C-alpha cells in the first residue's frame, strides 16, 4: 500500500478508538483523572517514559543567545573568516553558561572546509534559512559543513559494583547493587552489560556469516551512563529511566557492572541555527567521500534549529557521546540518489536523550532517521514528515528506547526490525521502541527475543518479514519473525502525543511551552 497525501490528511483525522470492547488493557491509557496508566509485561517491562529527550532533559525552551561577533560574506572563500570569529567567541569568558553567538549576515558564504566549534557556550547563527537569509555553500572536496566537537572521556573511579536483581525491566529507574556504599547522589555511573555467548544465541545473532566471513553483532559490551539522584541502602535511583532490560540469565555470573565515573572534555550549550546549507548535487556511492551537514560529538545540552539543508549526501550525525539535544525545524532535501545499495541518513541518532521535532526530509533511497549501534535512549522523533520512498529505521546492533510520535512517511516505511546479515551483521536493530499515532505506507514492527516493540494507533500496512540472510532468496529465508505488539491499527489513540503527555505528567503542563514558539 502506498499512501498519497490525501490519505495522510485522512489519517490525521482518524477517529479515536475505544478500548471498551477490548479484553486487554491498552499499553498506555488515561484514567478518569487524566493520569497515564501503563500496562506491563509479565516481568515488569513497560513503555518507557520518553519525556527526558531533548535540550536540558526535556521541557526547557531553547535559549536566544546574544550576538558577539558578526561576519559578512566576502565573495571569496569565507571559511577562515568565520572560523576566526568562532575562535574569538570561544576565547571569551562564560556568562550564565554562554559566551555568545557568531552571527552571519544575510548573503551567501563559500566554505571549503568544516567550521568547527570546540568550546562550550558558542552558537553559530545565520540570518534565516530561506530567501533573504544566510546560505553556506559547500565548495572543494567533500567535507562536513559544521562540526561541534568535544573530546569527552569517561574514566572509571574505584572498584565496580554489580546489579543483584535477577531481572531489571526496561523502564526501570532504580537498581540494587551488591555494594552501593561508595555511590552518592550526583555521581555519574556507567552501567555495562558484557556480551555472553548465551545471550547471542538467545537473540539468534551467533551464526551470521557474509561472504564466508563471520559477522559480529554487538561487540564485547553495551554501556550507558546515568546520574544517581538518590541512594537508599543498596538501591540507587537514577535520573533517567533505563531503556533496556538486564536479565541475569544472559549476563556473566556477577551480573551487570556499575562503576562510578568521571567525565571530562565534554562541551555544553552549543548550537547551530537559522542557516541554509547547500552542497553540489552529486550522484555518488555511499562509500565515496561525502558532504555532511553536521556532526555533533561530545556535546551535552545543545540544539540545531531552523536549518535547511540541500544536497548534502549525509545530514546530521549526533554521535554516541552527545546527549540532551533538540533538533527543531530542520529540513533536508535531495534531488539525487546514491548509486549504491547502502543508503545515507538525514538524522543519525547515536547519542541519548535526542529530540527530533518538526523536522522533515525529501528524497528517495535513504534513511530519514536512523539509530546506530549499542546506544540507549530515550530518543524521540516528534511531529515530523518525510517525503519519498525512504524509511525511518534503526540501523544496527541493538539500540533501545526509540519513540516515533505523530510522524508521517506517506510513501515510505517505519521499521523496528531485525536486519540480519545486512551490512556487517546489523542484526536486531531496536528493542523497546514505540511507533505512536503515526502513518506510513508500510511498517515492519518485530519483537526481539526477550524484548518488545510496539505500533499503537498507526496508519499503514503492518508487514511481516523473516531475518535477512545474505545470498538467500526471500522464499528460502524461513519463517517470518514475530510481529511486535500492534494495537489499534488505523485508528488513532489517546493521548494524541505520547511524548507530550509524558512531559506534562512529569514536569507539569507548563513544560509543554518549550515546544511552542
């Protein structure tokens, strides 16, 4: 089924389904007082509270930072002049967390190399993303337009403890340790699950081979960082819910490891805004040198807003050590497609607590939004539309905690699935993900072993697929993998937006003003 735009509009007006006739409680519902009620799986797993995604952990409006330097276009290569202004602002003292904005005047700037921000509190702001605003034209060899680059390092301090509970469900916000005496509120901790052969076998990820070579799915371990907000004896309360489960049956005998860590080199309060980024249209393979709109790494509490991107093969990459980022009103347009089977991505969410809000893409043969390997959310795509035959699709190697909320892909797909031997052994890409009140031509929502994915209130064809095995025809791939939990297909549900409802319940309805301008 392919949805035309009239179908998408119709999808927005779908009647709210009634669960009165259902025997089972909805996975998320509203009680008589308007409070969210969650249905849990037998071991306590539930749909995660995704409201922690976004700038400052959600519910905080993006700042407007005063200008400190202004640059006008020269008619030649403007890279050095803009970088000089960025470096000048970067040397200024911090005031209330910010140094200032480099403001680019209206007009067209030529940039032959990346513009790089490496200090906290620096904003690169143009004079608008549309006609009469600021355009960065990328010239020369393919490069990243703008890089925000911290040098974040996480170092363990003292002896590690271990989680004693037989099972920690997804959505949990506390853990019990064998010895919590060295942990205190405010501590940063790293929670690590070491990969075991038993878990790989349970997940069906232990026998992948491509071109005669063994593929390795997730590596030796998966880690996530949280902050301790309280300690009660051996129990630690965490700042953000865990988006994966920890089953001791599939862990080393001592259980998941918890270490107190110090974090250095991270930068904060940096942003890109009010710009048009334009690269030459190129038909290239994904393996060729590529133009990128931006890469953000080692950044906490930043944003990208009001940015239009034309023709960069790759869009924005939010690297695994980036966190609490909002991407608002960012559009990426392509007039060409790559010549390879491997496809590019417009929004790559490798970090955590990332909110993609009111964004969009136009183009074919691509992933509009992708997650990468071994990262825990919560990450959210909200109120966004993607036009073309591409996909919103977690890409590889077990990310967890991803919400697709009121998202439209009228001629493409939304997939939370097992990619099997594709790439270099991408395997199960997503666990504990939710598609909520969205619409797509097709959806592939699958339940991994020991985990779940949900499609709730969504319009589109809910398809089944087997695991991909390279070199094997579709008819010989074997049985389809189990579908995820499909609730109220083709009928929208309440609350209309899961993210908004969770944000209002956690922080109060005033927090919703952060989504208004």
